[in-house]
C-alpha cells in the first residue's frame, strides 16, 4: 500500500494505492487507487473556489480515466431525486455535457468532442429496477469505454460531510454506506472500467456522537461500541440543499473538463446554458 499527500489548485489531495491482496485485506477495500479531494475552501467561498475545485477534480479524474481521445464515456448519476442528501448523483448528471448524439449527427460542428452520454438511473423503489440493471443494459447498448458513476456516500467522519470528493477506480456499490447495498457497478459487472465519484452527505448517529464527544475533549470512542443506540438514524447538515447543489455542480463541471480536455469553465457554462 502507498499513500501520498499533495495539492491541486490549492486543495489538499490524498491518494492511496492498494497494490496487492494483503493491502486489500488490511484496509477492507479492493486493489486499486483511491483519491480524496478536500474542499474546505469551497465551503468558505474562497477566491475562485468553484473553478479551482472543478479543475482539481478534473485533473485527478483524468488521471484515473486514462481514456484515448474520442473514446466514448457514460456518466451515471446514482441516487433518489426525491431525497436531498441522495440527490447529488442525478444533479451531477444534469450538469454533464451530453455530446454523443451531437458527435454522431452534427460531426462538422461537434466532431472534436468526446461522445458522452448521461443517465440518472433512479432507484429500485421508484423504477422497479436495480440501478445496476439499468446501467448494465445501457452500457451493453452504447458500449462506452468507461463509466463514471456519481453517488452520495455515508461518512465515517463528521469532518468529511460535504467537505470532500472521493474517487476510486474500483467501482461502487450503491446503498452500501447505509446498510442497503445493491448490485455493484464495476469492471466485472459492466465489462468496462468504472470510476466512482462520491461525496459524503450524511453521517450515522453513532459516528456523530463519537466525533462530537472527541471534539469536546471527552475522549475517543469507537462507533461500534454504540451499536443499537440510534440505529437507523442518519444526520445531514441543515443547509444540505445548498451544499448538494454546489458540490453537484463542481462534480459535473469537473467531469466535463476531464472528458473534454482543452475546455475552460467558461466553455462548459456556454455549452450548458
């Protein structure tokens, strides 16, 4: 296992690479690369915070994608539009530059763009279909070179809620953070590389309690010791609607800049307007 700390556009970045099965067992994660981008500066509304965040995400995402020029991509927004903390995936998909049809039908104007399709897969309770089933069917039809899956996460730290964007080249299992794991989206299930982009938007009651007590100087507690107390209680910030809106836009623009190299924030805004 390797761990590296750096900065992108003024934002701290932590990269962890799990090289073998021994490291995977030690961390409880599959072999792969995991990147955490800390965006405290975005919450503080620092100068050019949005642009810097989008460009930083684009750089990290582009390194994980490693796509050939012109290779098609599919962006998938996971989550339930009707639940604000779970809405970050669909909102990010809304901010994606959808170009697949334009490249095919108007190549004289859009031939230089990468063919990109976007999908808000919905959830089992509203569609009757597993999101994994929907994504797999679409991927089989349009045959992308990769899938970028965006989803909300449950945090293991109060400090990270709506303050980090987490990337992984190992795919994602929707709902696993809140004990409702669905079918995994990864290279094994979809047949193409899957890059996961996640934002922690909620924290469970036990983790919240332990973090608050630690900050108050009451000592360190293991959340596992509080199991049974507050089971099923999930907490989210009071301004979650604003934070989800801001972070979904950062993710959408970051994905656009990563997939369409050479574009600027202004170019993306013009395309989406």
